[in-house]
């Protein structure tokens, strides 16, 4: 950049804000790299563009400027993206500001922050590729991330397709475990109570409703037929509800 400035001059001005603090009259909010290159190129003056901005705008511009560095690491990008999202940006808005065509770059970088510290370090030191790190970040539990990491280190998951398939399989197994999770103690108590009731009703039906029993009941209970039919209808209705719940 310094060589380019020597030959062609500074094409894009440095952006500054008024910041009277001690002996500092202005602060650079965009273009610090250009300013340093001007010094290397031997310039004593450089074009600047003066803007007015409050503290939040200054912080935002500095963050965006920092994100445009070529040597920025993925986790550094992720932290910066997350800060901008927390400050009110949408993913689409952030992509537009950064000149990204697709939102995956923002989503990937932010997802890397879901890695446990050990695996963030592994990414920093090159023990994980960005793709491997992203796939691991989709798993919320440390044990699952460790499992993937060890398989990658041993060469058991050697390609992107293998890594993704294995992570997808783990995520699917978690869904199944959640769907068929063990019931709580109070749930078990309800189930136990209903099972005892069903056993009692089934036993009563099996023992009491022989043809002779039915003839006797018809004679003795004829006077209360309407009430008894309502009771039986109520029992049948609730038994249907129980059956439906069990089938579901």
C-alpha cells in the first residue's frame, strides 16, 4: 500500500472525527492502515474527510473498519459480527454493509463462538479447519464437540462430507432423545395411577359380565337405566380419550 501511495498518491481519504482531548484534535475512525502507509511512503500531509459522529457511531465505524482487515482471524470476525448484531444490525443488513453476497459468512463466524474454548484454541492454532470448526459448533454439548474433534484428529472423519454426515447424525439422535425423553417423577405417578385404574376396570369387566350377570343387572337396575347408561357413556368416552393418547 505504501508503494502504491508513493506512485499514485492516496486515492481514498482518511476519515476522522473531531476529538479534542489533550493534544489530540482528531481521531481516525476509518483508514488507520492508509495513514500508516502514508508515513511509510514519506508523506507529511494526506487528504482526510471530516465527519460528525457520536460515541456509538464511532465505535461502529471502527468495528467495521477493523472487519475489513485482510489478516483478521475467523474468531475475531465472529466477535465483531456478534457485537454489531447485538447493536441492532440484521444479518442481511450486515452483509450489505460488508459487501457480502451471502449471509453464510456472518452466520458461520458467529457460530464459531459456540465452540468451547479448547476447540476455539484448536482453530486458532490450525488443528481444525474453518469448516470442521463450524460443524462442531452446531453441537451444543462439550462431549459431542470433543467426540468430533478426536475423530478428526485420528483421521476417522477425513472429508467435509464425512464430518457433516456425522454431525447431522448426532443432531438427529438428540432430537429423538428429546422426543422420547424419560418422564418426570410426577408424570410417572399419573401413569401409575391410570394403569391401576385400567387394570381394575379390565378386571371388573372380565369377571362380572357373563350372560347371567347381564340378565340380573337388567332386572335389578332397570329403574335407573337412564342414569346408568350415562355413567357407561362417560366411562366409554374417557376410555376412548386414554386410547387416543396412548396411540398418539
